[in-house]
C-alpha cells in the first residue's frame, strides 16, 4: 500500500478542503467582474485546481500548462522545459497561475516572465504549498494566494509526487526517506 511509504500526514484532507474554500472566496472577491484566466500547472496542481475552480463564484477561464524542472529527481535541475503552452492568448487578461508547491521559486519566476512576454495584464500566483526555506537567495516571488507553508521535508500527495507516484493520496504527507534515498 502506498500509505506505508508515508512517515506522517502533514496536512489532512479536511484541512486542505477548508483552506481551498478560503482561497476561492478571496479570489472571488478580488476578481469579481474581471474574469481571470486560471492556469493549472500540470500535473501536480490538477487536484488543487479542480477543487479550487469549482468553488470560485465569479466567471473564470481555464487553461493548462505542462512544465518541468525536476524530471524524476528530488532537486530542481534549474532548467525549465515547457511541454505544453497555453491554448489561448493572455494578452490584456488577468492570469492566476495555480501551482502545487513553490520550492526554489525558479519555475514560477520563469513562468511569470513567460506570461509577461505574452502581455498579460497581471500575473498572480496561487499555490497549495510554500516552502520558503528552499527559495533561491535574492528571488522576490510573492505568493498571492497561499494554502500552507511547509518546512523543508519531502512532501507528496494531493497532486504532489515523487517519480510520478503518490499524487492520488487525499492528503499531503511526508515521504519516508528510505523511499527516495535508495
């Protein structure tokens, strides 16, 4: 069972759902009459994105991007690869990037620059998790809508993975080190 690989549950399913409702309410208030484009960063953010968008009570557009900076490793390679870009123009539109976790900040910094080049009216970040202890020194990357702040532990579940595994857990848990150190 995959649950046997989890050292402990860090954020329960109930805590996640409660926080998502709060984030959705804030986005609804901030973007009333603006119809933002919410961009899901595949694959990790898909569960968070799905729950979040269904709770936003204003008109939105939806789009998806697939990017990678990790491959199958546990540390960012520092190189962003865009596997799937947006399907519609963001020129003059308000964009909210929906991400699973902000770690070093490198990926989102590059994504924000990419969307700015496409002349988005604004680009904000909504992330389920924030791991500020891993942020690159000197990188100013505000997270406009933050679910939870976590310590420097290897977390999986609720979309977050290790080598494409554990995404389907309904909670965020700390992965046992022997799983990824072998």
